[in-house]
């Protein structure tokens, strides 16, 4: 048996600098790793990659010896199983399900549509009503070992993530996916007068900039949601894909017809940062799904309204559909959150405090010359018609405010008498 | 020739859409009751409800109050509806000024009415399918009620 190498002081110092509690504790863990056959270099690299002492201890507990005598890579349990297999004996414990679902046959309500989540939820372990006892990736309704590791999920209560329309919205999203490459008639894009092209491209630049927040935001929170609520996580995955496609399609529009990518502003980035760094999921969801995407939905409607060719019509119409799904989830999530929060009044008060500040984003958005002037140019059919075009901006102002307030009302979060956003555009 | 507006006209449109099922499957399913309200230029209103289910329209019926029996209703004058259908027929599809979103966004000449915003949002969520459905009018021989 070879002697384990001495642990260099530099490695111990690195461990402490990476947050390992003490040189003594680090030394114990490193000695165990060395005994399992890991090299000093591997241990150093693992520390550089962010391995915590807790994770290291967990891993070493389970890990097979990396360099066991004779090159054996199997632990005792694996070796014993191999011996049994050699004797033709199977374990078959996997058939010994304490909660058997054998015999479950989910049936399609509509064979033409296929087997939906609603179909399987009707059959077994459907919409969850409970807070899960475990924080595991094991599928809802399956049997699993009692000592499964804790995944560290933060959102383990249904009200923190759920909305009553999320299962249907997931299926709808899957059914209505489209391709920015294949499904847009790019060949119909024809040269526009320079002022119209520039206006369209300023809007396309803005949308290229803002859309991906709605991929980054769900991605940030997904891993923190208990997999018991897998439908929510799956829907948010479709949203991430939708927004990737929106970035794609508006970037393509900006670069496909001579106008090019134009200007992005600090104010817009600041709003995006407030979403990305919202301290809780529901706060970020309100900012993004209800407020932000509600505004963008009306920009999409306006884009379709003002489109100068079939290409733009198709782009905006397809984006309208995607965005409306996200807004519908956000609205119903807010409703579910507020209706089921254990301290409902406190939760409502906190959301009002957030909304009071966040709503300033609406006048901020609609007094931004980089947004409203391109819209006015498109509406007025050119720079010369901008005055007339401002009528469309005034219309968008009223519509954005109304639809936002309507969605808040559906969520049981009435802002109509509280909002400071003027009912009419002040210009 | 099928008279517009009538239950028969919307049924004929539904049959055309059903024959084009692969295209509607590509767009995705659509579950909603869609109301159509046509104000007949001072002589009362005609109302219809189209039941979209999956990739087809399952039923069409005339009703007195489509708003009460639908998820959302598209309202407009007979002139506005006729203009839209004629435009689709003239161009094989709507021109830039005659898409459903374009016609309804400002509230004139058409508007979308529903009991709440979530139902209005259905009009947005299924807009492409709804547009494709009305685009089927391009080749539907139609007798207009006026004009």
C-alpha cells in the first residue's frame, strides 16, 4: 500500500480561502479524498471549481475508491451485486413498489390532440394539493428512497409558484411553437423608406434587448422550485424558449432589411435589472409577467397594427400569442399567491408597495422618445406624419394602463384607485 | 353562394378550415367559444357563437347575445365585417389594414368584448388560428347581405 502524500500547506490555505471552515477540517476531508485515490491536483482543481466542504464530504461518502487496489472501481454494494448477477440472481427490488401504479392507464380525452398533461393528471397524482415532504427530483407519485439528497429547493409551497391555468398553458405552448427561421415569410420583406426602416429597427432593437429577460428570469428561479410542481417548471421552460425565439426574430428583423441594430438605453436596462434581481419569485413574476410582458404585449399588438409588410405582420402576430400565454400565467399566479398566502393581508400590502413603484415604469416606457417616436413614425407613415402618429401612442397608453389594471383586478389585486399612472397620455 | 352573415356561412368556413386541418394542426389547438356580433346598420344585431375545439370548429349557432355565451366576442358593424371579408376575397388574404388585430386594436371599426381581461387575452393567445380561420373566406363563394 502506497503512502498518501503529505498535504501541502498551500492546498490547506487554498481550502480556507475558499470557505472551508478550518485547516483541520480541510485536512480531514483531503485525507479522506486521498485515501479514496484522488490526487492532490484533482482536489485543488475541485476547490477552484467551487466545491464546498459539505459537498465534498457528501460525495466522498458515496464515491467508490478511485484507485482501489487492482484497479477495482466498484464499491462493496456494487461488487456484491455483480457477484449475484454472475450467479444468475436478479435483485428485482425495483418491482417491489410500496405504492404501485401498475394498471394506471391514462386515456386521451381527444386522440387527435394526443395524450396531454391533463389526461395523465386525471389518471394519477394529478394537480398537487399538498406541500411536498421531500425536496427531490423523484417524480410526483413515484416511490423513492427515504434518504434521497435534499436538492435545496427554496419554493416548496404551492402558492409560491402555482397558477390554476399552468397545466393547460404548458400544453398550449407546446402546441403553438413556431420557428423564426421557417415560419416567417422573410422573402416578403421589401426595402422601406429610410425613416420607416429606422423606426422599425429601433423597435426591433428594443424588443431584441428586452425579450431575453423573460428567459433569464425563469431560468434563475427554476432550480429553486420543488419538482413536485413540475408543470410550473415545464411551462417556464416553454417561456424561456419563446423568449429565445423572440430575441431571434427581432434581431433577424433588424438585420434583414438594411436598418440594423440601433440604440439601447440605461433606463431600459435598469428596469430589466430590477426584474432579474427581484428578491423573490412572485415579485419578479409580477414585474415581468404582469407588468412588463403586459406592456410588451401591447407593443406587439401595435407592431402588428403598424406593420408595413406581411413579414412584420406574421412576426408580431406570432409573438402576441406567446406573450399572452406568459401574461395569463403571471396574472393567475398572482391570484393564486394572494389567495393562498398564509399571511394574505401582509402579502397584499407588500405587493401594493412594489406595484406603486413598479407602475412608474408605464409612464417611463411611454415617455421614452426611443419607444414612442418610432411608433409615431410608423403610425404616421413617415417622419412627416409623426404628429398624426402620436394618436397611436395615446391609444397605446390608454390600452396598456387599462389592460394592466384589468389583470390586477382578476388577480384580486385592485390597483384602479391606487395607481398614479394617468388615465390619458399627458401629450 | 352562401349568404353572409349566416350560420351557413360560418359553417361553410368551418368546413373549409376542417379540410385544411394540417395547417391548423401546425398552428396549434384552439379551445374557446368565439362570439361574432354584427350590427346590421340600424336594423338590429346578428350574433353567432363558434365553438373552436382542438383543430376544428365543432359547432356554430346563432344567438341573441354572443357576449353572454362566448369567451370573447368580436363586434363590428355589418359594413366593417363585409369590408373585412371582401378584402380577404380580393387579396386571397387580408391586406395590411384588414387583419383581426388591426381592425380591433383601436376599438374601431371592430372591438373585442369579454367579461374579463383573461378572456380578452384568449383572443391574443389564439390570434394566428383565428386569422387563419377567417382567411379561409378567400375562396368561399359569398353573397353579401348588402353592397
